[in-house]
């Protein structure tokens, strides 16, 4: 077993980055969901059981060099703006600061991670935020990452888990990765808060921004129901319900 140290002067900064950088437990969990998304996962499972939270995804996983050189390097991020999956699906990545992993410290007093990248041996990483260890484990057969956060700092009852589901439904607005949350009293998938945005019904304005990497053009569309029809009398030829602009950024 190889003993590791964070590439920082004070090991306690690991816990400070988790406890102070994430204002709530829910925001810390959202960060871990984003990590699964950035790892190209198609699904992620969050399982609460007593004082333990397990987060398991089927993303690309990590090998032992990823742990040594990336995971343990504070502030280092290897993420690009976007990634292209095997099915040609394009994902715009959510994280880039290199400190999202410390969301684990916000949630629990210790954590163990099991991960495996395709064609590499599995790896086990363990920490209590004073010291960390890593070791190879050929018994890990799945591709992806499983994190077990132990000795949770907060209690998670049914009501709080239901609020977490609502929080994620509002903050994670994508359907390419399925999120399921289980608890002794709850078992639900996270569904988008609004299945379809409809100005005048569940929002006033819908703003869409699309970037075409081939033409280097940003297209912005605004569909709005903010103004009454009578307002058009005072605005001449301006379309108050629809606006579109294209900008060449090359």
C-alpha cells in the first residue's frame, strides 16, 4: 500500500475546502453528481443508509496514476470545455476548479473510493482527511467509480432526502444521465422540475444559447411572455415575444 499526501502545505486545507467552499450539503452532493456527469456516466446512484452515503456511477473511472497525479493534486483539473462520447454525444463539462472532490469532506468524516478504468487494474483510495492511501485491487471488475462516504456529518431523514431530490431536479437540468436516490424510506429518480419550459405558464422567459464549434458562432434566442400584447403599441416594430442574435466569435 502506498501512502499519499496532498500537494499542499497543510493537510487540513482538504477539509476546509470541503466545509467552507460548499455552503450546504446539497450543493456538495450536486458537485459529486457533476463529477459523475463529467466522467461520461449514463447513470448515478445515491444510496443513503444510516450514517453512510454511497455514490456509484458507470463513468470512465480512474486508474492509480489518475489518483496520484490528478485526484491528489489540489486545484489541478484536466477537464476540457467539452467531451465527445463513443455514441458521438457531446457533453459540456460542469466542473473545472479541481476542488470538487473536497465536497466529500463537507459530507462525511471519512471516504473510500473504488474505481476502475477500462483496461486498467481497479484502485482503492481511502482518506480520513488527515492522511490518504491508495492501492491497486484486481478484484474490482466494474468500470466506473463508487464512493462510500462514512460518518456523515448530518442526519438524512425522509423529508431531507425528498428536499434533496427537489433541489437536484431544479439544479441538474439534463436528461443524458439518470440520477436515482434511495433511502430506507425513499426510492426515486430525479426528474426535471419542468419537463418543458413554457413562457407564460412555468416561466416568463426562456433563453437559449448555442455555440457551433464549426462555424464559431454563438446563437442566442429569447422567447418571452413578460409583456402584455398591448405593450407592442409602444414599441413599434420590436418583437417583444421573440429575439434572436448570432455572433461570430472567431
